[in-house]
C-alpha cells in the first residue's frame, strides 16, 4: 500500500475512546489517533481539556485508504456513533470537549460534510436541529499514550460494556 494515497479525516463525537474503537473496525482505516482539536491552548493534556477552558474537543484522527473506504462512508459512521442534536454532551459526558464536530482537511471534505449534514437534517430522523460543527481542521494534539486504543487494550469494543 502506498502511503501517498492515504488520507486523513478528523471527528469529535463525545468520548474519544468509543469513537476511535468504532473507526478502527472499518476496512480501509489503516490507523487512528485520539487527541484534542479545535481549541486555543498549546500542547493540552487531558486535565486541561477536561477543565473546559481550552476550547478543544476530544477528537479522533483517522488515516484511511480511499481506494477501500470513501469519506462519505466515514461520515455515515460518524453520524451513527452519537446524537448530533445535543450540544456539548454525549450520554453522561457533559462539556464542550464532548461536542460534535467534523474537522475538514480540504474543500472536498467540507462539501461532503455539509451535504451529509443537510441530508440527515432533512431526513426526519431527529426532531431537534443537528448542532454538529463543520470547521477547518486545526492543530491536532495527540492525547496521552494511555488514551490510545484505550478500549482495545482492555478487551472491549464499546464504552459502557
């Protein structure tokens, strides 16, 4: 496989442990990293982000092979992973670090993300508005080592199980 053909996608959909685990299971995803994106604080650590003062969201950077899986398919998984109508909250996790965000890396990703959000909003699946942000990818700060593949290291595929 030629690394030159690999692409990146970045998402925030609540606690990054479960989001990472879901993307890692997909054929065509060659790597994932959990970390922090979208904030205004240099080199944040988990405690900084949890304080709610950095502006970062717990995020997952997905490296994928577009000859095997399309960005649209990653978006479909993203929408299925969480409730995109709850601002700054996913399940029991509350705070802006748990907000729903698609961080696009180029104009094509932005176009596809906007179209998928519009389609989902118009589908009638949710009675409330989708609050997912679609913003340019910014500096990705890799989370501490113990957060990487957290559920996998514990023999779990999903949070809460």
